């Protein structure tokens, strides 16, 4: 269906039917995604919101409808486990019968809803386009990447959070280090005249981390219990895990199994065995990724940059010449990003080979 056909049908449908539209703008989407870590839960949240709004008689735009108190059945497309929407529904929504099925557009109500949703998307893209002064392309593909790249160059990396869903592959293809354009006098380090970290190493996947509200769950304890976590090696007293919000490719962390916060709490045996794992990690990284150097260290306390405070861990960050800090401020360098999964495969292999 063409955009104009979608628009006219959408108007007709809204004249005939009680409607509610929940628009999730890119910044909100990115925030929700980083909180929920799951697209199905995000979709469920949106569906539940609309259902609750309709049942309460809340409406949007120019049309006002009374509450649809007589409604007892809802039909929705099936995009995951049925429980997702059921869980997301609040008190009003819990009283309805929820039918979910694949290709639910066979039901005219869902088909109509899809058209309204598509129209909402088209309208929002148009509004965003006006706002930033370019025609934003939809979906994915070379023209999208090209446009995103040129917008980054013009407005900085942050523009992406305003106009795109960040958790898709396209974002990783755009990993760039942007040179500072507001060149201020370069602060020096140790009096040696070397520039300090002026270029930001841009890792878009960190946005998820930065925007995510910290939950009570310890990511290390959770990873130990989980099978699909990015654990590379399990030792007697601790383990090696990939940092899923890395500062650099191959950013690893070594942590004890025990949930302890302080260096003083580590036993002699743990210290020894954890450092064995650090040593092994360095060997593997050297063999598989050939870095030029490493940063290895522990952040204790929020003020020192600790993201997970309760569970001590040692960071191992491989560094390559020119990857960030000491890059001349005018240099324009692209960091070839390697996806987490690929890096995991490569390093897992290394941990298997190296004693
Ligand atoms: Zn823990």
C-alpha cells in the first residue's frame, strides 16, 4: 500500500472506529528497549497500553470516544509468547479475553489497526524529517546507512538516539569516532604534551547501558546461572565473561563466583585463581586479536566508575594503536566493529586452545 493510500484509509477508519494510538518515539523506544532488553516485552507494553487506553475511553487526536465498557475480547497479532501481553495488562485489561494468533490481519480489526499504526509511523517520520531538515529514509539498507553517516557527521553521534532504533545491526555498521569540531586547547597529560581523551570512542551499544535503569539483579550472579551468557571460561573460583557493553572489542571481565564487593573480601586462593584467569585472558586476546596493549584494572565504588558495585570484577580492555585516547584530534578514524557474537566465537576458540 502506498503512503497516500495508507493515509486516506487511516482517516476513514478513525472516523468509523474507536481508536487509540500509542506512538513510541525513537528516544522513548531506545529507553524502553534498554530497560526491557526484549523486543517482545516492548511490543507487549505498547499493545497493553492501547488496550487499557481504549477500555478507559482515553483517546488521542481529534476523535473522542466514550469508554468501550462493553468490550470483552481483544485480538492481536502473535509476536511472541501469549503471556507477554497478558502480563503487561493492568487491572482493566485483565478482565478481557485476549486472542493472539499469527497473521491476525485476517481479522479486519487487526488489519485496520495495522493501517492506523503504519500511518502513525509515516507521520512521525515526516515530522522528524521536518525537524532535522532532511527526508529520513525508512527501514534499513545502504541509503539508510549513508544518511545516518552524514547525519552523524553533521550533528554528532547523539542524533541517532533521536531518529533511530539503536539496537539494530545498522547502528553497529556506523561505529565511528567523530573528531571534535569545537577544537579547544588540548589538555595535556603528565606534562608530556600528549593529548588527553579528546576523541570519544563511540560504542553505540553502550547507549543501552547508559540509558538503562540499573536493576537490582547482579549481572555476574545472573550470568553464572544462565547458560547463554557470554562466559568464556569457568575456573574453580571465578570466571571470564565478555563485557556486553564494551569500551572496545574484546573487553573482558574476570569475576569470582562469590558475590562480594571488596578486594579485602577475596581469599588468597581466589586472588591467585582470578589472576590466573587474567593471565589466560591476556594470552588469548594476544593470540586472537593482536592488541598493542591492555588496560587491566578494578573500579571500586561509583565514583571510580564501577557499573556493578556489589560484585567485584577485573576489567581487561585490549588496546590498539590509535584506537582512541592518543589519536590526533583532527584524525577521522573508523573503528571496524566486530559484533559481540563474532568476538565471542573467536575468543571462545582461543580459551579452548590455550592452556
Ligand atoms: Zn553478584
